[in-house]
């Protein structure tokens, strides 16, 4: 792992565990096994480091569900998306803890938000197609995405707070969200 990757990995670990405001750059340097000067060579300040991690996670999030099969029914594609995004964060709990802290944070720049927004392009197009085919409710796509995102966030919060979970609860969540957005 090169120094930049070590810095990003250490930062993600600490920021997810201790919080954005409780993690000094000196702690990141220590865990990364590097000096402060090296960190500042890559990231002039903590906000830029945080934005880099945010965009990186959003790109990985998008790649987690790129294999939409457009020949499948809209419902099947939606179920695939919903399960993929849930499983992405279940398999990467530090990503979830990091992203949850930054939902409405002013630290994330508009440029990073726009870049991160590309992660939902496949589902945006899916919802649009579903509306054109009169399968998905005719509600602004942004509102549908906000609703779906809220359901994902709520489920993940619940999942990570449980000592055990069942596949049944996830199946129920998928069905309830589908029932809410379908025509």
C-alpha cells in the first residue's frame, strides 16, 4: 500500500470510529505510519481528505450495482439495486459509519456532492424508465430517491444496532419500499 492509500485507509478507520470532528490529522498520521508533512503533501487540509474519501466511497457504491440487466422487469431491477446497496454497506460498515456522519455536512463540497451523485445514475434511469412505463409513481425522481435513500439509511441503522438479523427483514423492507413507489 502506498503512502496516500495508507493515509486514506487510516483516515477512514479513524473518522468512522471516532467521528469527523474528533479525529485530528496527527492521529491519522500516526495510524498511517507517516509524518504530518506527508499527509499535507497529499491533502492540504482535513476537509479535502474527507471529500476525497467521500467521492471514493460513492464511486465504489456505484460499481456495486452496475450490473443492472435492463431486459429484466423494472421490479426485479429495483430489488437488485436495493439489495446491492444494502449489502454494499453491510460488507463495508466503516463506509456506512463515515457516510452517515456526512449526510448534511457542509464539509462535503458541492463538487464532491455532484461527483457522488453519479452513484445513483443507474437507479435514476431505472425510476425514469419505470415512470415512462407507468410502473413507478409519477413523483419527482429526486423525491423518490430521497425516500429510497431514507429507507436504506433506516434499515442500515437498524441492522448495525441489532445483535442478529434475518434475511426476512430485508426481504420485507424491499417489498415495502417497492409497494410505496409502484403505481
